[in-house]
């Protein structure tokens, strides 16, 4: 599976072996978005009440000097936004609640 990583406006193509995809677990509740790594919220790209599609970027999280897009896991509506730009977050911290369509 090919994926694109962007660092400082430069795109890099990466290859993810199919067997590594089996190691990850699906989210227990796809309507809850949690931080997958500690870091700082550098951009909020959504608001409460906004309709989102699976894969839409909701937040930009800076961790270890890399920007990571936090994306919607479902088609739905943003029900609750629990962070703002500049917030420091811990791994596993609740960031957004969605309502699945």
C-alpha cells in the first residue's frame, strides 16, 4: 500500500507492507477521536456542527517536530470539539466527538 508523507512542503512516497496493516486495531468507538501521540494542536480545521466525511482532516497535531493530520474516521457531524489551537495534548486524550451519519 502506497502512502504520501509531507514534511516541510516536500512530499515523500512510502510503501506500507500489507502484513503491517493487520497489526493495527480499529478504533473501539469510531465516533471518538483521540490523540495517537503527545503533541501540540497547531490547527483546528473543523467546528461543532460541521458535516465531515471519512478521511477529512479535522486537526493538525505537531509531534516531534512533524505535523500529523488527525482525520475523521466516519461520515458524520462534529458533535464536540475539545481542543483549540495551541493546546498541548497527551497520548489517548479525547480530542473530538463525532456523530455518525
